[in-house]
């Protein structure tokens, strides 16, 4: 076998591996979730509509969702400390972690701890805008972030 053939085989394998790796990281394990009527925030059942979400069995951190809700349902809940929305796959366009973080930082949206240690070491957070738009994700809890 000549050097050219070896290089072509290695490049072809690398290209195929790269495509498969990209597919498995961004599409393969996610499943779409829709139609939820309620979410639980700090043991309080809250009505939602237009719920769109993604989740995966491979990692609890892959959960993201977008929905609408009544803002008044959150009036009695305490705000969360250190919410840091995680990036969603590019094809899940309703969830933009940078916009959410900016809105939280400047006070345009409020973040709530929905469930502490929902999964071992992972908390679930909810962000609500004044117009009723809501977003939900899981992130590593304080024990792992500090």
C-alpha cells in the first residue's frame, strides 16, 4: 500500500468518525417532550402551556424546556442563587442560554430553584419573564460548582 492510499484511508475514517461523533453529541440521545400541563417548582404544582422540551436518558443535564405560565404563581417563591443556564443543542431554538443568563443578570427575568438534588448532585432551575415566558434546565448543584 502506498502512502497516498494510507492517507486517504485515515482521512476518510477521521471524516466519518467526526460526522458520527457530531450526530451522537447533538441528536442521537435526545427525545422531544411536549404537552406537559404542569411543572413542579419547590413542591408547588404550577400550570404551564405551550410546553416544548428535550430530555435524554443518558444524562440528567440534557433536560431543557420552554413554556408559558402565569407569573403570579411564582410570587411567593424564593429566588435561586447562581443560576447558570446550560447550552441547548442548536436545533432546540426556543432555549438560548446566553439570552437567559443576560436576562437574569440584568434583572429582566427571575430564576427559581425548582428542585434541589432532583438527581444526585443536580438541581432543576426555572426562569420566568414578566410576560409569562418560562424556561427550565438542570445544572450541577453548589457542591460541584464551587
